[in-house]
């Protein structure tokens, strides 16, 4: 029997509640499709910091490296540890395990309200491929006499040829296989999210590499949009987009917008992926830790369940992943259980159990 070793890092705030629902659906998947999952849970996060002065042990990458996959709840609680300190663990894992793809599907599920009047499950159905290890988040920079009138800070973006080529190839490969909801065939479109009219070195370089890689994929259509204009088009014409490739910062920004198109943070998940499987990949809901809701069992676990689906997909448990997708669709379309963000009163656990039940019954 195939067996997967999964590390669970619930993190802070509502992380524990949403992780429990991810674990629930992973266990149900193993049961239904006859594979084994073993979990090991790690208590890293802000409480760990208060005890030990750091977010996790020194050797955390060593500890995680032999797992087949990592599920991360959410990190950060500014009442305990400043965000720029606590969130470093996230970037440490993304960079340390060369999870250079941050894959963020933007899907409006049936039965879910979106602030965009014209949006439907067919029109809001795209995926952002965000570069996840360098660019604007390379972490290079410094302060110069910060408290003096002439003080300054600088932060340097780093765009390597290798980093740009590999994220773009991933986007083009994905465009060859990805199908929009209800479509028989792939649309086969990659849109380059750029800002080369103002960032005249980094984004000009990025664009030139995009054009080069596009040349390797003559069967895939391409387009480009400046990131500011792209935020408009996301709202006005979401149906146009299929695969969008973006730098680290731009991908971060447009995926929060994408989360709103799909009805809110409660639905948005992401994978931090090392496609070569040289290191474990990490999957997470992209929402924060919502400390004020901690322990109340009211947040929406769909994003976490979706992250678990992406994890199984990455582990080639395709049937289980497809089943989870179908179960999520059905539960949301039925609309019998709805968490507070959907205007209902169901608990986190009730949604998780409803998806599990639907999945097992498929
Ligand atoms: C995300 C988050 C993180 C990021 C923060 C918390 C560092 O916003 O995963 O989108 O910017 O990558
Ligand atoms: Mg973000």
C-alpha cells in the first residue's frame, strides 16, 4: 500500500481548527482510495516563540525534509510576535525547500456569493503561478543611519535567469493541461503579469525571458498585462484569464484580489511547490490566523480542505483529489451548511464533516 508521511504545522490563531479539517479529509481520502497517510504535528508558531525565542527549532528544515508533504495552517499573531519576525518561518520553508512555484487557483464555487455581480463559477476559474523564492522578496537590503534625517532603507529585488525561466516553464506546462470548469479542452493561455513600463531593469528582463520561453511553446497563446491594469481586468473580465504568471510581490497582491473574486479568504488555497520533488512541498490556506476567531469553531475550512486537495494532487493521488473537488462543489452548491462568512451559522467542523460525508458517498 502506498504511504504518505505528512507534516502538519497548525501554526497560530485559527490554524488548529482549520488544520483539523484538512487532516479529516486526508484521512477520509486514504480510507476511500486505499493508501496510507501518517501525520506528525509540530507546535511551531508564536507560542513556541514566546517560550524559545524563535518560531521553530534551528533544524526545522532538517526535521521536515523527509516528509512527502507539509500542510501549514496559518502563521502570525501580532499581539504576541511582530509579523515580520513570525512570518520569516514561512519564507524560510519556501526558500529552504526551493518551493519556487506558488500555485494559487482562483475558483468561484457554486452557491458562493462574490462581490462581483457578473461572476459565475465558469467565469472565475483561473490560476496564478507566483514566483516564490526571489524577486521582490529576496530579502536583500539594509538600513543606513535609519534614525538620522538622512537615513534610508533599501530593499533589492533579485530576478535571476534561472528563477524566471523555471517559473515561466511551469506556467506554460500548466497551460497545456489545465482546463476551465466545464471545458473539454485546455484554453492554453498564459498571461504575463508585469510592470516593465516602470521597472525598467527587473521587469524588462522578466519580459524578455517570458518571450523566450513562450517561443518554446508555440501551441500556447500569450498575453501581457501591467499589474495595475491587471487588477482592473481581474474584476471586469475574469473569464478572460487562464494561467497568469507573476513575480513574488505581484503574485501576492493579485491573489488577494483573486480571493475576493472567489468569495473571500475562506475559499483561497495555495501550494508552495518544488516541482522536481527534491524537497517536500507545502500547502496552505492563504488566509491569516484570525486571532480574534481562535477557538470559536466558526471560520470557513474550505480553503484548508482545498489545500489538502492540492497536496493529494501533488502526491499523484489524482482520484482522491478530484473527489474532494467534487465534494466541495456539491456541499457549497447545496448550501445547507454555511459558515459565518457565507452568511450562515454552521461551524468549521460541520462544513468539514459535510465535505467528508459527501466525499465518502461519491
Ligand atoms: C501570502 C502571504 C505571505 C506572502 C506573507 C504572510 C509573508 O501574504 O502567502 O500571500 O506575502 O507571501
Ligand atoms: Mg499574501
